[in-house]
């Protein structure tokens, strides 16, 4: 069983903000695979199902971003999943808008949601999929809590779709195949 966790903030006021791109990827995966992410469990909305034959739990923590580790830690203990079977999907201000980066482990890189998860799991040895939201032009908090501009939306939709493709590739072909396919910058078309 795999826990696939998209990070974001709960509530309508945060819907479609840059910080909630992890929620957006979970929504695409849920729609593609007929998984309803509606059950409340351990500070999260969860949906159980299968992606390409593998049992998965799709997760949207209902804590705020900076407390994501509380939800992830509780779910990891409940389902007794190995840390390597927890995939975290989050935004990244250090990547250009729409760029993906998959890693099998690593530091928080300044991301407070990842810091909270690392603290809660007492490890940074979990895979993560970062989705670029572009660098801030002003205050960091204003940037991550802002909505995408109209001209950015097509690129964001494409990135969210590619991120869901990356998760499916991780499940079907493994992490290395997904890293080789999705970490390079997409070809300009």
C-alpha cells in the first residue's frame, strides 16, 4: 500500500492557490482512477483505491501546510506503511512554473510542510514530487498564497497533469524511470 499525499491548505479561501498544487494533483489522480477523497481520517481527507493495480491511499491533509506532518505521521502509523511508500507532492518556489522534480529523499529545502513531515516521521527518506510554482517577486507568503494568473493557468494545468502522469509512472515503472522521464526540463514545443 502507498500513501500519496498532496500538500495544501484547507478551505475555500486557499483553493487554487500556488501552495495547493499538491491538492490539485491528488484531485486529478482521484478523477482518473475513480477514487473518492472524501473520508475524514487522522486530520485528513482520504480516499482508498487502486492505481494501475497497486493499492493506494490518496491524502489531502486538513491541517494547515506548516502542520502537515501531524496528519502524515498519524496516517503512516495507522496504515503501518514504510517511509519509502509515502509520496509527498508539494509546491516548490525554487523551480520554474510547471517544472517537476522527483527525489527519493532529501531535505525540506525551506518548505515548511516538508519540515513538518520530516519532524513527524523522524526521517527525510521519503520520496517527494515537487511542482514548480515560480519564484516570488515580493513577499514569499503572498506569493505561495496567491492564485495563478490567467496566462499561467494553461501551464499549471499541464504541470498538474504531468505530475499525475509522474505518479503513475512511479507506480508502474519505479522511481528511477519516473525521475529519468520527468526530471529533465520538458522540450519546448
